[in-house]
């Protein structure tokens, strides 16, 4: 065959030009989200019913282990993806997912559950990070917010569906093993799709970098990992504001993951209702991101992020002060809507500021600080729930979330305008 016959088609950026791979990556990230969703309703209840844990701080150790592991792996994942390519990191992430549901099914002690969540943190840190980076690679700067909207909608929509489904399964089949059989299927399909059909996007990175012009207030390429970490943590005010806002977003998410099922169950609600209430926020969050990611491409990032955090805070206060399913559902809708406004927009803002050559590392730094929030939220919520009440923990987290929105309003530049929009 001639060289012309084996030549690959030219690399093009854009959603339409890369639609098949983009859709495939959306599906893969839905499966990544499903791995977390299998735990969302059942695991806090399992801690109390089967392992006899009575202290909230002890119950939430699995979230702390997950968050710390995921945060560290997020940071490494971005750097590894820049150095060795996206696909090998994605496949490694799925290999870590395979044992997780099996450990949850057979765990004879709570330590096994915590270890399973360490593996889950590695899976999420590698696989979710890389699907984020690959979508950014494919679409280029024009549709970055749209790409993140689809990515996060798929992931958290799957969290919601799995949370609802596992609650329904547990209602009729018990807390184990039925709900976690979904995780076995998610891991098998995710690994198969990633190995057989996902293509490397390093060529898209090189193509974009060749024509990249650093924005006003932006930074050049060729930065070392520690320089990118400094920019994302304190040196660049937009990146550091995004990092703290991401941390607070997952602080309230860690609290909700650990305490909401217990809060609703303590009010006398059945497992199916608990599963439904637990699923509402990630469902609204997931679907809402389809619109908010694209909206940030038109209106900008900053005020969508700040407004989202204020909306989250209001939703949490409604949940904390409510005492009926209808009120809790309304609060959950607000909480999910606020998160939909902020979550994909924060990643898009990081992508706006970062140079293509160190974008993976920048996303890794952001996701490092964001997922530290899981651990902070678990520890803080567990302490407050033990010392006072679950409602008190929810109120305190709501106030922290509102303060984070104030910080974004004060410090973050409008990064989409900085990027030349």
C-alpha cells in the first residue's frame, strides 16, 4: 500500500470534527461516574446497618480515603497525561476500578471498604481526569465550556442514575451484593470501550499548541510542574480562585454524599425514597451542565461560578431547615442547579488560562485541590454531626459555600474574555 494510502487524516479541532470520539468519551465518563454512584445511597447505610458504626466521623472515613487518594492521583494524572499520552493513563485508571465492587460485595470489615475507596480514588483520579483533558484537546478553545458541560453531565448524571438504581435494588434485594453488581458491569464495559475504541489525542494538543497565542494576563508554555502548581495554588489569582472554589464545591459534595442518606433515613424514609432524594441533586447537576457549560461560552465564567455557589448555599439551607420530602426535594434541586452552574465552568476557566503544553498539569492541580474537598468535607461534616447534629453540619457547609462565592466574585478575572472572547 502506498504512503498516501496509509496517511492519517489531518488533525482538526472542534466538536463537529471530532464528534464520534467526543461522544465515546462522554459515554466512558458516564461509566466512570457510575462507579461512584453505586456507593452514593448504599454505603453510608451499610456502615451503620452491617458494620455497626455509630459515629458519623467513623462512617465518613471512606469518603476521606477516597478524596485524599483522588486528589493526589489527579495531580499525577495531569502530568502523566502530558508526558506519556492520554490513553495509557485512562486504561490504567480502569484497571484500578475492576476490584472495587468485588471488595464492597465481600468486605468482612470496614477496613476493606476504606481500601476499596482508595482504589476507587485512583480510578476516578486517572480516568475522570483524562476524559476531561481529552475532550478539551478535541474541541479546542471555542467550545471548551460546552465540552465540560457534556463531560460533567455524563459523569454526574450517571452518579444520579446509579444512586437511584442502587436504592431501588437495596429496597428489594438488600444492601449487598445486588447494588454493587452494577459496578461490576460499569468497570467491564468502561475498560473494554477504552481499550478498543478510544484514540489518543496528543496530536490535537500539538496542533493547538502550534497556533496558540498566550492571552493577556496568560502564561507561556514550557513551565515545569512546580511552576504550574504555584500558579494554580496562589500565583495566578484566577487559577487559585478556581482551586479554592473547586475545593469548596467538593467539600459540600463530600458532606452530602456521607450525610444526606443518613439524614433522610433518620427521618423515617424508606430506602427507595432515600435513594430518590439522594439522586435529585446529581441528576439536576448532571442535566443542567448540558446548558450551563455552553452558557459559559457565551456569557463568561466568573459570575456563573459565583452565582452557582450562592445557589448551592441556598439549597443546602433549605435542606437543613426542611422536614418533608417535598422541601428536601426542592432544596436538592437548588443544590444541584448551583453545582451545575459552577462545576463545568470552573474546569473551562482553568482551560482558558492554561497553555496547551501544560494544560493537563493545570487541570491536575485544579482537580487536586478540588478533590481535597471530599476529605475536608467528610472530616468537617463528621465532626459537626457528632458534636451537634447533621442539620448543623449542613448549615455550616452552606455558609462556607457562600463565602467561597464571595471570594470568586472578588478575585477571579473573567477568563473567557482574557482568552480573547
